[in-house]
C-alpha cells in the first residue's frame, strides 16, 4: 500500500471538488484521481510509474549519466508543445542538454515551521 500525505489529500479534495458534487459518483471518481496523483510519502517515484502533475512541483530528481553512477538534482517537470522536459533548477536548463536522464523523482518535504517559545 502506498503512503500518501493525508493532510494534502484532504486539502485538495475540498479545494478541487465543488460542494455541489459532494456525495455524487462524479465526486468519488475525482477523489480516486486525486489519490492517484498524490506523491508517495518517503520514497522515490519512477518516471515510468508517474510524473509530477504540475510544473510548480519542485522535486528532487535522480539522474543517470554515462559517466556517473548517479546524480541527485533539483528540478521540475514540464510538458510543453508535446515535449516532456525535466529542467535543472540549479543551472536553469534542461537536464538532457548535459546528457542526464531523470529516472526517479521525489516530492520535497514541507519546509520547517518556525517555533516560538513562550
């Protein structure tokens, strides 16, 4: 069984499904779609299994290159004019320009929340 972020799932359901659809077959179908789209918590996702749903998803990526055993990067996925592109956010260019192929990706964790004492 996949582990998903329940808080994020709950937020998406209430934000993306109109109130008038609550309790309908259409709503249940959309919930199943949202669950399928949710990132797996704590694990790498193969690009063969699933791709990020939006370019705003900044993710960790695992790359393969003929000269390296593997490389960890920071990027995002975009589909533009029928082309699928993984962008290297550190170098502001497509990973493929330098011969890297993205094989896996992982959502970034939530940023830390500042704790105030008192």
